[in-house]
């Protein structure tokens, strides 16, 4: 065990790996700072490039973007009340009021401390929890994996239950895209429409790159990134003296990091929920409840620790079960499969050095991102001055070159362009695009595991109710649907009751 950890640590500090995580962190911070982009755009743009590297270097590059994006998202949220990533909206509740009071350095120090602490805590939990879950998952068969995949699908849908019809439509569309091409077991073409190029299927890379890379940049072409580009920062670096004063909120930091990790562990829940739950818990347990929403560093710490704990949390189901926790992990799954590595319970046994390299790389990414922002805070914040149209055109050009370079096929470029137009339309209409990507990834997993399950039972689906783990997963899946709907119904009833009381009083 120690031997594998030392080998992973050595691989992390190799020139190629460290350069990749360093560059990935820079890209992540930049796309995190720029509202409307976020880590997903950075990851899909660099994804074609990553295929030229070894698995550990490629994953370090993309994980740098993944984690760095959440670090950067807090800066415009604090300074301009415009979150760089959606989950940093919660940070702006207290960060921006602090800036208005002339305490921008306090708010930024709290945000970066929360980001760093949440990231480190979540990686430590990942290191200890992943082997435990892998041992449990080692007893899984096709029926258990099928139910885990179904559970993931249900969680994705219920995460967008306020837009349920739209989520179901896009999930179904994703399932359909996952069926395109030659079916492996039967060798029959499906939805190829007589086109030879479609027999290879629709790869996750051009789909993600189109939906997020091109679709999001088309949005930026017609919109200004910021309403104001005035940055009120007196120092170019962070005021380190404020960090020590903020350590009195260590309980909030630890609690929020744990909450964020376990929220990230559930497929489809996302960093917004992690940030909100961490903030809400901090508010309820704080001795200064009345300061929340008016400007307290504790709120910034809670929010940022919660959302920065999500990346390591989403890695747990990916590494142990092969189930991506969100669209960003779906991109990472593509890196694994391209290199012939299939995540699951045996991954920790077959690839111990790679796993330990990932652990050490994630720890280093959090350290590197924190140090870079602490030393060069103002230069990074000035990224907002980049003209939106120039940025958009550059991203689209890089995306097109990158996607062609993967397989040297113009068909993939065409798929990315079509998906880009579709992504632009869906984003403009505010449809949950993430469900489409999760449908593409989970669709193939659900189909393959269902086929294996039915083969084991001679076509009898009742096998799911004969295996203890499957029964537990079925119950969890049902509860995942029923409990949120009951809570929503109760909330509506209470609102109606309050409104009727107001009418009676009037």
C-alpha cells in the first residue's frame, strides 16, 4: 500500500504530470472566473489534446480544470456579484456585501480558504472511502450494476424535477444517441440511416464539445460577459494576515467539506446543491445567524468549501462503480475508456499506481490553485477584461481543430457543430443540457447491464427482487422519487395555507 502511494507521489511530481496539472489549474481558474464558461467548457476544449498523453497526465490535466474552475468562480461572485460558476451564486450572498463594505480582501480570503479546505477534506475522504466502497462493489454482479445505473438515472431526473418534462425529453434523447451505431452483441446497425460514418456511433467527445464548448460560446457571442469590468482590488495578491483570523471558522469549514463530498457522491445532484446545503447548515448552526446575507466571511467559507468538495466526491462512484456523478465526470470516463481502462471495483486493484497518482494530483491541484490565486489574485481577476467575442471565436476555433485531431474525421466535426447548435438552442431556452450528456453516458451502461442481467435470468427481470443489494437499491430508487415529491407537495400545501390565512386576515 505504502509502495503504491510512493509510486503515485513520484508520478505526480514527474515533469509531464506536474506541468499538466499546473496548466490545467490555470485554465480552470480562468474559465471559472469568466461567467458563462466554467470548467466544463475548459475540459471539453482540452479533451482532444489529452488523448495524446498517458492516462495519468491526461487525467491530471482535466482534473486541474475541474477543480480550478471552482476556485476561480468565487472571484467575480465576490467582487461583482456575478458568479463565475453557478454554485458560486451562494458565495455572492455574503461576499458581495463584504465588498460593498470595503472588505473585499476578507471575502476573497474566506472564499479561497473555503475552496482550499473543502478540496483537501474531500480528497482525504476519497482516499479512505473509495477502497471501502470498492470492496462492497466487488460483490456486485450485472443486476447490481444495472440498479446502480438506474439509481443514477433517477437521481439525475429528480435533480431537475422542477423541469421534469424537459429533463425526461433530454434524457431520452441522450439514450437514443447512445444507441446509434453497430450493436456489439448482435452486430446489427441501429439508427445509422444508411450512413457508413454513423456505424461507429456518436462519441461522447464531439457531443460534449458541441453542447458545452460551442453552444456556450455561441451564447457569449451575443452577450457581454460582464455588465461592468471595474475591479476594485487595491492589492495584486491576497492579504495573508486575514487567513489566520478566519481559521476560527474551522468547524464550518470541516462540516461544509464533508457535506459537499457526500452530495457529490450522489449522481446528478451537482455543486449548487452542495453549496446551498453547506451554507444552510452553517447558518443554522452559527452563533451569528443574523449576519448571514448581510456580509459574513463564514457564509463565503461554507459555500466555497461545499462546492469545492464536489469534484473529489464525484470521483468516488466513478472510480468504484464506473458510474459518472455528473457531466464533468462523464468526460473523465471518456479518458479512461479511450486508454482501455474501465473504472469499477477492480480498478483499485489493477491500477493502484494510477489511482494513487490521481489522489496525489488532486491534492496538488488544490494547493497549486490556492497558491496561484493567493499570489496573483489581481492579474487573474483582470481576465474579465477579455472581449467576449474574441474569446468565443478563439474557443470555437480551438474546439474544431481539437475534435478533428482526435480521429482525423470530418464527421466528428459535423457532429460537434450540430450539437453546438442544439446546445445553443437548449441553453437559450434554459433546458437542463446536463441530462442529455448523462443520458448518453448512462444509456450505454443501463443497456449493457440490463442485457447481462436478462441473460443470467433467462429473461426474467424478477431477479432484481431476489438479490439483497438489488432490493436495497430498488428501495432507494423508489424513495428518491417519492420523498422529494412529498416534500414538494407539503411545501405547496403550506404556501397555500399561508396565502389563505393572509386573505382571511385582510
